[in-house]
C-alpha cells in the first residue's frame, strides 16, 4: 500500500515537472508573469517532493545518497532544481532557468528508469506507467499540432477572403486573423515541448527495457526533425523573419510531416508498434 502511494506521488512529481517546463517555454516567447509564476510554483512543489524523497531515503538507508551512480543522479537532479529556484528568486534570468529545469527533468526520469533503482518494489509498474505517460504526451502534442494546422488553414482562408474583399456573413463566425495567429502560437508553444518530453521519456524507456536498440530508428529521427522544425518556425516568427502567411504555410507543411512520421515512421520503426 505504501509503495503504491509512493509510486503515485513520483508519477505526479514527473508530470508536474513536465508541465512547469512547458509553461517556462511558453513564458520565454510571451513574457507572461502569471504563467512564469505558476511554472515557478510547480517547480517549487516538485522540489519539496524531491526533498521529501531524499530525506526518506536518508532515514531508511542511514546515510547520504551519493555512494552509487543512480543515487548521485537523483541528488544531482535535486541540486539542479534548487539552483533554478535560487536563480529565479535572486537573479531572475528566464532562459537559464528553463534549461536547468529541462536538464533536471531528464535526470529525474533517468533515475526512475535506471536498472538499479531498487528503493521501491514497484519499479516495473512505474516504468510501465511512464511508458503510458510517454504515449499520452505524444498524443496531446499531436492534438495541439492538429489544432495549429486547422487554425493555419482558417488563417489562410480568411486572409484570402479579406484580401479579395469576398468576406460575407457566411464567414462572420470566423475569429479574427490576430486571434487565429495567437491560437496557432499557443498550440505549438504547448505541443512542441510536450513532444520533446515525450521523445525523451520514450528513449529512456526503450534504452533501458529493450535489448540491442539502435538510435538510428525512423520514428526517433523523424520525431527529432519535427521538433527542430517547429522550434525553428517559432523562433523565426517570433523574430519577425517570416510573415504570417509564411508562418501558416510552414505550419501546414510541418503537420504533413507529422502525419507521415506518425504512420510511415511507425511502420519503418524497429520497435514502435503504433505510436
């Protein structure tokens, strides 16, 4: 019973950590104080939970957890979160805080998947459920990519209607161009970091549970390429290097790559059955 509760708490901690990273990513582009504040409090909650796990381990083992590689990984992750909180409170630097937390997330999940992680008997259950989280995050990111695709198509339609002065009551229920562009941005700002987190979780699970896995896999390579493309599109649009029309077309073409990677990449993959 206690082990089950601990495993649930650890899962919640990882999910909260992932959400905070998404919010920090969103804040980097839009500079929203409320979003940054929520991200900070989520990281603070994660830090409290990690600290409790650390203290419980010290009491259980009667020593400080740094004598093995996996113990060092966990302590290192805890230090990274601690540093990110200090930087947020004192120096208030956004981008370094985001990258530090992203690295911390990677080490937290490495600690979870590590073969000699023996503190909790339900490790196999945790690993299985983290695979479910990997798939769930991938599905959520695919959904946000789809939403961005739909809004991009609507943006191009509305732009053409307004430019050709063919706007009528039939299209009166469409949002404004500014709203459509904002929703496209929001969808990608949420979906792309979730997509990267999903890739990382999937890779960690695969390397630690599958024998003879090669990183030269069609689905893995395709997913990383898609993440980089979406990121570059966001950065170029944010810096004003591409127009709104080019931005919408880029979203449409990239979504086609997502569809190709989802179906063809899964078929060519050596271990992906579907996702």
